[in-house]
C-alpha cells in the first residue's frame, strides 16, 4: 500500500505543478499515469511542439516544459506509479480513499486529485485486418524502451512529431539496424525542424523514407516478419522487418473514471469553481478533465485550478490548522 497526502491521477503539466503547490503546504503527493513516463500529451504526443501561452516564456517546447516542471517538483520528492492506469477507487470508513491501478498497485490518501487531461489514452490503430495477431509479437503502438529495438529493422508509420522524432532517434543513435518511415502523404504534420532532419537523413541513406504510401498488411509465422505497403504510384511493396510501429497518436477517454460516481457532463467531470471539488467530498478534478461555466482548456488555467484545489485540500486534511499564504519570494522553497 502506497500512502500519501494527495493522490494525483495524471502526470501532465497540471498534475506536476500541483505537486509543487502541495509541497509548499508540506503535503506529499503520489502520481499515477497509464503512460510510461511523466508529461501526458506533452511528452507522448508532441514533445517538440512550441507552446506560447506559459507566463514568462514567450515560447517553450512541450517537452522542455515537462522537464522544468519535474525539476520544480523535485524538492518535494513525489512518488510515481507509471504505465498503470487507475481503475478503481474506494472510500474508507476514515474518509480516506484507496485507488487501485490496473496491475493491482494500491494507493491510499485522504485526497484524490484527478488531473488526467483528456483522460486515458489508447493508441489509434491502423485498419489492418490481422494487426491484433501481431501485438507484442512485433507490433507496438508506443515506444517505451528504445534499446528494445537494438539491431532490429523497424517500420514506423505516421506523419506527426512522434513518428518523426522516434525515426530520427533510432536512426541517429544507431539503435535500430534499419529504420523505414512510411507516411500516407508527401507532407508531414510535425515540427519543421524534425521534418527537415528526416529528409536530410533519408537523402544520406540513414532512414528509408516512403511517402504517399501506407502499411496495409502484415505477415509472419510466429511473429512479424514483413509488412505490405501500398504505394499510390508504385503499387504493392513488401518490406522485411522485425517491428511495425504505427504512431498515429492516442485517443482519449475518461476510461474507468467515468464509473466512479462522479458527475459527468459531455465527457468531463463537473466541479465547483470555489475549489474545483467534485460531487464526492475529497475528490477534486483539475485541468482539461473538468468542466464548468466558461471553462478554458488552457495549461495556465489548470495551474490556477490546481493551486486553489490544494488550498482546499489542506483545510480538509487539517481542519483545525490555519493556512497562512506564504510568498515564495519571501520564504523561498523549502523541500522535504
């Protein structure tokens, strides 16, 4: 049993900043996320996407923002349960909650803050008839450990930042023996620097780039051995490969949270804007996962919501203590 003051479900920017705000009040946090690394969409989908509306940063890449937030939270020693979605919550007789992950990990705290962004992410799978037969046998939808592809041939499909960045990384770092990037269009959706880098690597023969094409079939006896590619001009192309990695992004849903007895409106959790509490006392929802009148789905708004929610959480945990706001410019940051 992992015990803490606040369980935070979601490790995106809002969840990470909430660790800092809780730490200022000497409240410890443990974060749960279905993704294998902190950062939510910022890390998983668009780490190199520039963000322009973070106060004090005229522009910052999403991945850099997560790095900064992790550094900011570090003095307060947050715990993490990663690669494991939260699937159930039980309220105890002492008004604490036990949140259980899909792998059975249990977490106990008097406060739960749902900062799950748009919810649990599931991979968008290409419409290939037999793709399920090769899952975990050569087909992966998320790259968790790059060294898993050491000296292997990899066919990556997609035209966004994730497909571009992983193609560059696996090829440049000489991890994969061969990288083949397949995209159905001739133009890409990713960051311009990444697009140019892929083109340069392709011209140098480090990456094999196949555009105006898509993977339509898979074959192999006990595991994946080859992919069938349909090219708009050249027709059918067969490429031998050890891995097929379609990186088409992730689709969000509330997942199991939708069954926790919370008031849901249009796929989001209704909250009271006084402190972003839900209809269940002790459970808060902050960031894109919540909804209220005039809601704006902006990271900076989520920071504000998390700050007020933590103040309310302190009063709930310590009803007899008076919380006096202390400015960090005067007191600094005292970690644990």
